[in-house]
């Protein structure tokens, strides 16, 4: 197949960087980087190519890198969690781990001199962070209760592992997929509640039956960016589970060869769909696969509202339960991580799962172990029954660690929700998502109330503020929310949110609020 990569002179900065040296090449240089230290490293290697190994230079905390894992389907073992805890523990106050909106973990405080040793520890327990940043496929999301949900239609775990193995060559790195035009998101849903936010992925598989055969209808092109946000569109394709890996491979090859590369702002798959139309994309994928694909099933099986899995639930295996623990804004410290690993071992099967709402699930807890587990001190901090507004709070990283951020998010989000929780009785959870800039990592467009960081003028000064999004619908008939109000200074936000919660979500005041508060 002929590549349509433009001539070097027309390449944007990142295409030039990749043409000069593939990102994955730094894998062989990690010992050298560890010896010379971050300040002596070539800047392109340090600031960009290291992301192919999942190691992110943080201009906000120079010398303290972030490491983004790959946890297919958001599932890990207690041994893996312990290794990650040991990694962040050595960095004291600088070390922590955030659960991400892709069912994944990001570690903080990492020193370049430790990276080779960290990778050796990862390998020993089957962890990888490879190809988790830049122009690679991100963590592949799946139903967080795969294999344990009585109502599931398909257990997504093995399939997601197979797709990850293809893309990463079983964690070794796969040069075939390290030079995509841009990032690429894949999600596979096996349940009825669209637990993966299928509509915001470049390719998503949603359950659908055809002539009583189980398979997936396919959506393509969903994405958020600072410039444009689009829900995925139907690909008019149905595939049996056995064809999912081959379809992902073919689509990635077509995208790699034909995706637009001149302008990085217009390089995601949807921009190619704009140029080609869905029918041409499908026919190119069919050519790549060497066979035709079946048209989509007439209906899919996403029939429910989205569940958040917080609480205690019986599994499909009689006598076993899973517990969804609420992790405030997804932030974990080393002590929490060790404790979660211990709880998984003592009460469950040593397995820990993560959700796209940045929470934790402990599966396989026998009925007889439920009571003692619920009495564990960690469950005071990570509750199975959190207050309704905290329960559904999601936040991206924000300015504490992210240099794109226009505002601080996580700490502010939690503090504000605690204050609102004290003032309001709220009958139901309200999904409030904070994101520090228009890149939308915190997915404000899928929220009941989305808050997107911006800069605003107040009293003659530039201050941190938000644009407010509303109307995001998840689960069945998912739809993106839209911006309803622009430029609210964060210092003025509390009464605005309070009013929204009272007007639209049935919250009531516990007692009258003093004017101006
Ligand atoms: Fe994101 C870039 C954090 C999910 C859209 N994202 C970044 C960077 C790497 C920017 C940077 O280098 O500082 C952020 C790292 C900050 C840090 O230190 O933590 C960052 N994104 C995150 C995470 C950690 C947010 C969170 O707190 O959960 C999520 C990590 C997921 C993972 O495990 O891989 C995260 N990012 C998302 C999502 C949500 C999703 O995938 O469902 C989106 C929108 C969906 C999408 O991509 O279509 C998202 N991130 C972006 C974009 C805009 C992409 C674009 O096409 O323009 C950027 C900027 C870029 O890539 O140039 C970005
Ligand atoms: Fe950083 Fe912006 Fe993404 Fe938040 S939304 S993590 S501020 S890039």
C-alpha cells in the first residue's frame, strides 16, 4: 500500500520528530538516559519520545516525570498494585497515582535514573507502560465488571488483551503502530450500559445480535480536542468477537497510511472520515482485510442507563460479590495502594479493577467476608456509599501537574463539592466533570454538569474560570453536552453550581445560605 505521508518539508513539528527517529527507539537508550540525568538529555527525546515508553516529562515539575501505564480493561493484580505502590512510595510527597478517565493509572514523581529499574520491576509482574502516550493507541477500555456481571452479554477481558497484544507486540513495543497520525482510542463494551463511553472513541464495539449470533456494531471517529469534539458515527459494520482484533488492525493500518498528517489539529480519524466519508473508509478497511464486512445489525443492545458500580453487588458467580469503592477525584497515595492490594488479597481474589469514573472495584468477595471488609478503615476513606455529589465527581489532572491546564482542577473540584454537599440535600448523584482546558481529558461533554477551565477577567485581573457544559447523556442514547455558560470565575462558581443543582437536579438547601456565600 502506498503511504500518503507528506514530504519532509511539509511535515509539522511532530511528524518531523517521528521521521527523524521513531519514538520507540528510546527504549534502547533508557540506561543511558538514567546515567546522564534529565538535564543532559536531548530535548526531543526527553520531552516527546519518552512518551512512547509511557514516561512523560512534566514542565510543571521538571525532573519528576509522570508514568502512564496500560491496564487493559482496567484490570490489575494485587502484586502489580504493590509494585506500583513501591515505585511511588520512594518519592515521598512527590509520589502518587491517579486513576484516569481511561480506566488506567498514572504515577507521579518518577526520576529518570530509576526508570530502567522500574521497567525491570514492571516486567517481573507483567505490567507495561509502552505506547501509552503521543501518536499511539491509548489504554483500551472495557466493561469494568466483565466476567462478573450477571447481566453481561460478553466478557471483554480476553479480547481487549488480544488487541493490546497486537498493538504493543505483547508489551515489547510494535513499530507497526508507533507512528499513527495522532492518538487513537479503542473501547469494547460487553454490557448493556455503555460503560466505556463508546461514543467518544475512535473505534468502539457495542454489543449487537445478528440472526441470534452475538457480535458488535461498530462506531468510528469519536473524539474530543481543543478544536473540535464529535461523537462517533456508525460504521455500518457488524463483527463477531473473533473479528475484532483483525478489524482494529486493518483500521489502524488504513489510518496510519492515509490519516491526515499536515495539520496536527486535524489529524484524528474523524477528519479522515470528513474527507472520505464512512463508505470509503469501510471499503479501504475491507480491502486491507481482504474480505467484505457484514453491515451493522439493525439494533444494538445498549438498553440501560450507565451504572457507576459504586456499592456492593452480587456477582454472577453465586456467593461472590464486587465492591465499588469511591476514590475522591481518583487520587491514590502509596499507603492507599498497599492497602488496596492487601484488601484484594485478604477478602477477594487478589484482583483490582478501575473504572472510567476514576474509581476502584474489588471483585470476588465471598458473602462471608463482606462484613469484615466493610469494617476496614480504608472503606471510610474510599466509601461504598459516598455522598451523592462526590460520588460522581470526575476530574482531569489540571495545573498541579499538567502544563496545558488553564486552571487547577482536582483539589478545587473536591473542595467545592465538599462545600456544596454540606449545603445541599441532593436526591440523586449528579455527574460533575472538571477538565482543566479544552483538550477535555476530564470529558465535560459526557457530564450532567461539565466544567472546562478557561481564563477570565475579574476586577481588572485575569483569573481562573470555567465554561459550563450541560446535557451530556451516558448509557443508552448517549449524547454530548454543550456549552451553556461561558467564563465564570472559579471564585464565583459555588452559587452558580448551587443554583444549577437546585433548578435541574432536585437539590434542596439544608438551611438558608447567607447572601454572597
Ligand atoms: Fe488527555 C493530552 C491527561 C484522557 C484528550 N492528556 C493529555 C496530556 C498528556 C497533556 C500533557 O502532556 O500534559 C495530559 C497529561 C497530564 C498529566 O500529567 O496527567 C493528559 N488525558 C489525561 C488523563 C490522565 C486525564 C485524567 O485525569 O484522567 C487521561 C489519561 C487517559 C489514559 O489513561 O490514557 C486523559 N485525554 C483523555 C481523554 C478522555 C478519554 O480518552 O476518554 C481525552 C478526550 C478523548 C479523546 O482523546 O478523543 C483526552 N489529552 C487529550 C488531548 C486532545 C486530543 C486531540 O485530539 O487534540 C490532549 C492534547 C494532545 O493530545 O495534543 C491530551
Ligand atoms: Fe491537562 Fe487539559 Fe488534559 Fe486536563 S484537560 S489533563 S489540563 S491537557
